[in-house]
């Protein structure tokens, strides 16, 4: 494959460079001007921008277990349509959960027949795992997973939170096996009593938010990152929505952080207007938080972005009460397009920082950077071709995801993903998935001591 005349986004380069890209055996074989034809198929990328395929390092595809909510085909197809070439799936929302090696192998055998983009799995440590299987499960999974997910407030009764002592033990093992702990950071000592006190006082997005405000996030980030700092153990805070939480992360030496488009695009006033389609945990925050998150993302103090893709069905999103409506949105297909439109084209992110935030920083944190994250000779030919001039309006109904209810409904974005290639194979082109289910491959983290 030869991709001709695109404006290519190279790492650490302030502007696009007009280049041809030669792909051989799925790997970038050469970069240069006017590369001689070799009889291979060509893509004319004149007028298009060529990016390293985006990495979505936080998705819930519910597979196996709950394929009516999402499955690996629909989830990965939606990702590909939005320029994502690698996803990392959470351990806690499939059945079985990825809490030991047998479960991981079982899950892999099912979803690798469905995926159209490359994928990795996070492992998980709940209080149930802590009571039965810890720390052996972390030792046996470490070669196969880039990190381990935990909660400070339980996401479900099937996967419960850790207390501070348990965090200290788990972080010690994380340091030993050299894999970060991922933290859903909302403080149970705030969220649970606030819910009990406020639930009867109203049924509105604002009251729901008041049970999980900025402070609930900040307290959890402070406490667990303090444990990690003391132990010099690797910690990563997922879906940061509060500026103060991001500031704490920036001051730590072993803690990294991610945010999501929903925290950059929306705030509590939007939640009051949109309601359940924007219900997520942690909820979106006060209007003054968004600009501060953008600033910290631009500075690299928030390391990268993720979608936290987690669709709820129409029924789950319309239970009649904000307290019981499903918390989660199908953000996968809008992750890269929103960051491109609002971040790069909106002037909030430089090109090098945009590339780090959408691909390279996650590749490094999760030890996929020997194959993924940059347009560079020798790395996988994961490429996203964008028409910078096309504008379009997001319609949930058009999504490849099973989840059609999105808070981005009706938002107009600048720049459209035209073609997505995974290891040199065209997976998505002009509105259609053209790869067969199973084209995506399982990824294990490298163990070279880098990152
Ligand atoms: Zn999540």
C-alpha cells in the first residue's frame, strides 16, 4: 500500500508535512516525497490530513455478557468510524470480568472474532478480588494487561471499591509488576452519605450532581495519589472532570490522568438541559471547570483523552428518574472528531500536543509504543485520514454503536474521518466498515523496561 500526497502529522513536528507513506506487511516501511511506485495499491490522500490512528484507552464494550448494550463488533466499528485504531476495554463490565488469566483467555477467544480494530484488555481488582485471588491474579495477568482498574466508589455490586488500606497493598503490587492502577476517583465517604441525604430532596440532574461534585472527585484523587506517591507506585486517574483533581495529578510524580470530551464540552447547565443522555459518573461539573481542563490538557498535565464509551439502551436511559437512568454514553465515535474540531482546529491544542493526547501518550503509558502511537518507520500502519474541510452534524442514529443516545447529538464538527487503516488494512471508508469482523488483533503490553 502506498498513501500518496497526504499532509502527514509526524511526531514532534509543529506542522503537517506533505509526504507519501509506504506500508509493507502492515508496518510503515518508508516516508518520503514522491516514493517510486512498487506495483502496490495506492490511496490518493491529496487534500487530506493523515494522523496516527487514535487510541481510545477507556471503553466498555460489555462483551461477553451484555451484547445487547454493546458488543465488540459494534463498539470497534464505531471506534473505527471515528478514527480510532486501538481500544482498551475495561475489565468490570463484561461477564466474566477480567480478574484472572482464565477469564482473560475466555474473553479474548470470544471478542477476537468480532473486533475490527486492535484491542487490549485492562485487568481489574475489586474488593471481591482482593478477598479471593489477590495478589496472585495481578502477577498472572501482568504480562497480558497494560493496567488494573479499581474504584474508590463502587461502580456496581459485582465489582466493589477498595478502601485505603487495600489501595496501599494493591499499589505495592502494581509497583512490583510495573503496571499502573487505574482509579475511578469519587470518594465513597462523600458520595454514599450525600446520596442518602439528597435523594429524597429532588429528581433532577442538579441534585444528582450534588451527590458527586468536584470535591467528591478531588478527595479521592488526593487520598489515593498520596498513597501512590508515598509508595512511588504507578497510578492513573480516569475520566477527570475537576480542575483541582487535575492540579493534584500534575503535582505527583507517579500519577497520570485522562479526561474525556464530555468534560471538555459540557457542564452542569448542559446536564440540566439535556438530562439522562448526558448522565455519566463522575457527572459533568460547574461551567468554570472546562477551560481549566483544556488548559491542563494543552500543557500535558492531563496526559491524554479517552471516551469512556459505555452505551445505555433506550430503556436504560429512560427509567423515569435521573437516579436510576443509566450512567454512561457511547462516546467512542466522537472522541477523535471532537478533539480534532474543538481542540486542534479550535486552537486549544497544538498539533504535537493533539497527537500526544489522542495517541502517543496512551501508547507510552500502556506499553504499546513499540507498535502504536506515531507515524514512524517500523511502527504499525495505523492511520486516520481526515478531510479538514468537511463539516457535519453528529447523529446518534448514524452510529455503528448499539448505543444511539449521545449528548453530542446535533453538534456540528469541523473535519471528517474519511478512511481508517489498521496495520495497513482499510477498515473504514466513507461511511462504511469494509473490514471483516476479526480483523482486529489482541495486544499485550511490551516489557522492555521503557515507559
Ligand atoms: Zn469507564
